[in-house]
C-alpha cells in the first residue's frame, strides 16, 4: 500500500564513518599537543613585541601547562556526565577563541590570560579525543590501530611544534603561532558538530563539585610548584610551599573521594592493574620523552648554531619515526602482546637516550641529532600505543572519559615534572657557564639521566603491566 505524503517517514541519519570520527578526534588532539611546544621558538619575538621579561616568557609556557594539567580530570568526568561530543565542542571552541585573543594581544598580561584560557580549553578537549576514539571503535585489533593513530598524531604534534613555530615566525610573525589555530579549529568544529555522535554514561549523576575543586586546585598548585623549580630551585620557599600545598590538596581529594557517593574519580579504578600500572609507566616515560624535544632544540641552536627553522627541520626524521613506531605497534601487539611491545619501545628509546648522552660540542648532524633522535622517537611511538590501550582497558563505559583524562594527566604531569628536574640538572652542572662545551656537558647529563629513568621504567613495565589489556588484580 502506498503511503500518503502526510505519513512519510523522516529521513534516518546514518552514523558517520569510523575513520572520520577518528580523524576529527585526532585533529583536536594534535592542536592540544602542538600548543605545548609551538611557542618555544617564538619566545624571543614575543619578548620584543610585548616587552616581556624572563619571568613573563616563562609564564607564556607555564600558564598553558598549569591550566591544562589542573583541569584534565575535571574535563574527563564532565565528558562522561554531560556528553563527549558536547565537551569536545566546548573545549575546542574555548581553545580556538583563546588562540585568537592571544594572537591579537597587545599587552603581556593579555597574552598570559589567553594562554591560560587555551590550557583550560585543552583540558576539556583532550580527554574527549581519546574517549571518542575508544567509543567509536570496538575493543580489539581495530581499536589498537585507532589508538595508534591517536598516539602518533599526539606525539607528532609535540614533534612538529618546533618546526611549525620556526616556519611561522620566520615567514610571518610570532602572532601566527597562535592565530594558525583559528582557521584549523573552525574547520574541526564544523566537522565535529556535523559528524560526531553524542555519547555519555552519566546515568543522571551530578558532578562531584568538592572533588572537582580539590583535584583541580591540587594539580594546578603542584604544576605551579614544578614550574618554579627552574627559576627558584627545589629548596626555595616559592617552590616548596606550592609543592607541599598541592600534595596536601591531592591527599584531601583522595579522602573526600573515598567517602563520596558519586565520586569524581572512583578509587576502585586504581585497583585495576591495567589502569594503575599503565598510568605510572606513562608518567615515567613521559618524564623523559617530553624533555627530548626541548633539549635537542637547545643543543641544535645554542651549541651547533642552527636557526629555529633549521632546528625544526633537523628533527623532522624524529617526527616521522614516532609516527612509524605508533603504526607498527598494533601489528606487534597482536603477536607479542601489549606488555612486550611497551617494554621493547622503552628499550629502543633507552638506546637512543644513551647514544644522545655521548653528544659533543662539534657533533655532526647524522650522529649527534638524526640517528639518536630516530631511536628515541621510534621507541616512544612503540611504547605509547600499548600503554594507552592498557590504561583505557578494564574500566566501565561510564568511566571512559575519566580514564582518558587520567591518561593525559599522567603524561602531562610526568612531562612537566621531568622537564623541571632535567632543567635543574642541566643548570646546576653548567653553573652559569654558557660556553658550548659547558652547555653540551649539561645536556649530555640530562640524556644520561633520561636513560636511567627509562631503564627503571622498562623494569617496572615488565613486572607490573598485565599480559592482556583486560587483566585486573
């Protein structure tokens, strides 16, 4: 029987292709990670353009990192309760607007406020990117490949920061380091609004506000204390007070969560072997890996005399290596398992760090930068995918956003702490001597320390990581 016009069925909206969901999520993650490092090469130009002093320049980097680390768990839980797509759009929208404000800043305080707003937007956005990927792809080989892509894009964002920043500063101005996010963010926003499907698992629960306030204040205060170590040292009151306060707030957060009916972070998650061990491993590896880009760029420019653009180009092979490692990891995981691949990647990176620790003041590009850099980042790519897969396995669907936030928090806090410690080690060794030889010895000591950290991480991974993703204690 023919239907009348008045009873015609409305068109059914089909689900977007999985590859498109993964691509949109990865684009958001790329922007978040890119902005951690892209401003580094623009700092001298920012100093000239806005009249910033050394402390102001430090806060151009720290304002973003502190807000990013402090609000990450809150952003992950908000995605679970209020919708992953919604939080993706809110976070990306704030990030894009803050980038516009920073690029148009006329005073130093305006730039710092914009960078803090960028960090807040990134903290809301980043957990949703991984959750959208894991929600769109069923667990198994396909999800491992999707997580590998997410890992490669994230690592590639960090790797590309120096190169992209150098090109933009040389060709245009420092403002485009931030303004470039605006058209890219607008395109991703339009695509996400059109194609991403909403998902949540809140079951009508409300956000745990006491827990949210405590963990955000605790992580932000810890991040602030860490940021003070390079300028003030580890024993100064300006460092010890925020570090102790951050630890106290974090301890109070754990006490509150143990008694809350609907906690922001159910402590039972930490009893899952896969979640706890992978996050600790990610914290350790991040504390070494994050330093690689920073100190390799300093070595290339301060010792070997490279320009910012040349330094960025010098690290392109390393950027490609991290992508290659991330794409190889799922294939190896199918045969050897995630634990073995994580350990293998860490050992490969360890070899690169050990090689880099032998650097000299007159090193050749191939042996002083390219080959050790490839080993370091190939290992980072191999290890990152299985660790992310293990960290997000075994948790209930309603905790997916929170676990994703925990992954990003572990990596970010590990990188922040590692960079602060390594910078202190290098500065203490050089003792103000800025000659190429003294700088080289300080940087070499940093990579030797990173070698030891990765060796400890490899042992921990072999002993503690589960053999299978869903294994629990």
